[in-house]
C-alpha cells in the first residue's frame, strides 16, 4: 500500500489524501495529488517506509 498524507498531519490520525495498492516493488505507483508537500508511506503491513515528496 502507498498512502499520501499532507505534510504536518499526524499520519496515525489523519485520513490519507490518496491511497493505492501495488503488487511488487518494481510496479509504478501513480497518486492523484494536488500541488503541495506530502508524507508518503509505503507499507506491506509488517514494514513501513516514510519519505517526503513535493508535488509541483
């Protein structure tokens, strides 16, 4: 799962701006996000990675 949250929101409480599911690590992921700064969380249910992304 790939989840996008507005930067500054508590990802444990906030509703994601967009969510998509990918089948494997090499599959492309497209999110429909407006311009702004986001925290992107990639998780498989056991492990998670969070990074920041600026959408221009």
